[in-house]
């Protein structure tokens, strides 16, 4: 991650309500929950609950949900926090990134953005495990890649980052590698504190940086499977506070185990698609071309 300039606590045009000064925009399955949890431990940082409101990426929410979005940050306004944020991975969804970036720029021109990335194959595998757990993908990972293009396109980090670079200067965007966070969490989190405009010296020791790990996955029980089929149930779940969602997860799901088995040549075929994009990102971020083993 490169040093970035300080953030400014955002206000709405009438100066009566607060909006985020930083947003974790993705990528999905790259440690966004971990980084939000870590940043939220800083006494001057507030992270919304739920962490992923998806306000800017959903048409109906963006048109009619401004007041509800602002309400997520009312506590931050009362508490005098210096940095306030949220983290919605849909903001770099392959089919939504362009208009989402434009909406964020229009509403929050000074916002500081954080984009989490990791080895694209490891990201894909983690995404597939989540979809398997939720019953949204075929049994075998290779078959899933053939049928669900987003498993691959979510990992085209440079493409998605470039959409944001059309609307924001580079010094408002911090790209963070999950591998760096695991190797040097204090350095990475300290850099993000500077990026957001808070004192890194007030940041507690990171401790365990991992959230939503594969070993934490659970599979739907009968009730959870039935609820997923109810219209609007997923949106209702996303709107719930994280504490309520965790309680429901424990009650409605069972322990889960899954083995990732690639057939010969499948990983190489995926890397052929992802490699040019990954190398361009590594170059932009000053990483060596072999930072990730891309075959």
C-alpha cells in the first residue's frame, strides 16, 4: 500500500447529517470484513452496522434510501468520530462498478477509498466456497467457473480499480494486499490510519486479522434454505445489524466442510484470463511481477 493523503469527515450539502469519509469498496473475499473490523477498533473510527449497506450500487436504495443511509452514521455524528465509513463489496461488482463509482464521486467527492485484493485464484476459491455454502453454485469448482463468469471477473482488480481512477485521483485510493495485511498488520493498518486522517498511535494492536475464514463457513439448514427462497429475504438480511446476522447464522446453519479440487489444466486456463490484469495491478502498486505466483 502506498501512502495517501488525509481524509476529511464528509457532510451532506445542508451540513445537517454526516456521510462516510472512507469506504472499503471491495474486492469480495479479499479481507474487507477483516479490515473493517480492524479499523473499527480505533477510538476515532466508526464503521457502519451493517458493514455492507450497498447504498451506491443498488438502484432503488440510491433513489429512495438516502435518509436510511444517513441514519447508519447518526451515532458517529453524535460521538464526534474523526473518520466514518462502510464497506460494501458490491461497489466493485463487475456489472455495477462504473455507475457506482460515479455515484460515490457525485455524493462524496473527497471520500477516501480502500480496495482490498489478494491472489486472484485464492479469491476465486474463497468466493466459490461461499457460494457453495449458500447453494448458489455447482458442486465442482471447475464447472462453476464455466457457468458463473463473475467468479473470474470479480478478480479482475485492475479493471475495477481503473473505473474508480476515472472518477478519483490516485491519492484518494489505497490498494491493500491481503498478503501484506497478514504479514505486517501494524504497518498496513497504520498506513490506512494516515489515509483516513486519524492517529495511528491510537490504534490498538491488530491481533488476529482474519475474519470470514473458510473454516468459519457454515451451510444452510432447512430453515435457512427456505428463507433464501422468500422474495426480499436477502435484502432484509443485508439490512440487519451484524450482531443480529451472526446470531441468525448460528441458529439457522450447520457446520460446513468442502474440498477444493481443480482438474488438470483448469487453474492454468483461469490464470490465462486473469494474468494480464493482475500484472498490470502489481505494476501500478509497485509490486514485483512474481509477488503472486501466476504460473
